[in-house]
C-alpha cells in the first residue's frame, strides 16, 4: 500500500502489533535519513511522525523484519 501526501504534511507510522518494531527509512540495510530520522524503535501503540519535506517516492520498513514495510509518495 502506498500513501500519497503533499509536501509539508505530517506522516505518522504507528505500531499496532504486539512485537517491537524498529522502523527505518529506505531499503533494508541501506537506510536513509528522512526529516532527521533514520530509524526509531516503536513498542505497541507508539508512533513516529515526520514532516514530509522532500518530494518523491520513499520506502520504510521494520529493520528486524523487512516483510513489514510500506511506501509513501510526497507531491508538491
């Protein structure tokens, strides 16, 4: 599933699982920094919010389980 949003909007990733997740931006093992965040560990019901400052297509994933992943597109 891909989320589409406009530049300057917030993007929130929430861990609804019972497993701890280490959310990272970019491809697995090739992380990038997005809005100052490269990766962040989230326990159940914790969220990570970034401001969409860069346009383009981006990926995020759980570093420990890269089958947990998503994409987002930022437009003007």
